[in-house]
C-alpha cells in the first residue's frame, strides 16, 4: 500500500510505502513504493522510471497478547510483528 505521490517542486516527488510483515516488512514497503513511483513516472512519460534521491525506512512493531484462565488450566499467547514503512524521495528519468 502506498500514499499518493506528493510533488515537492522542481521535478522532485515523495511517496510512502507500507507493508505488513508477511509482505516483507521494510523490504516489501520499499518495493511497493518504488513500483508505484515508477508507475507515476511512466504515467507522465512511458520511457521513464523513478530515480531515488533519498530514502528512509523503519519497522513499526505491533504487539498483542491474550490470556484465558479457567479452573486451573490456562492459555496465554503473545505476538509481535513488524510493519515496514518506507519514504522515498525521487525524480523521474531515463
């Protein structure tokens, strides 16, 4: 999933990508952001692709837990997963 492309001026653009852990986390976020940035460039000129000028990526950790206890028996479960976020600053070029 990506954000809309933001025009930063002077032919420079920004896009944010996100991907769940099962979709590759940070690596997946970078991939979808670059893919959509290239799509944006090709919508302007089919011969172009995204040229990355700067990038920032990080994981956002999500944690959950559940417990159930009943007459001496119990169950406890916890889960931690990382959603990847990537911000790309790019221009379109050949």
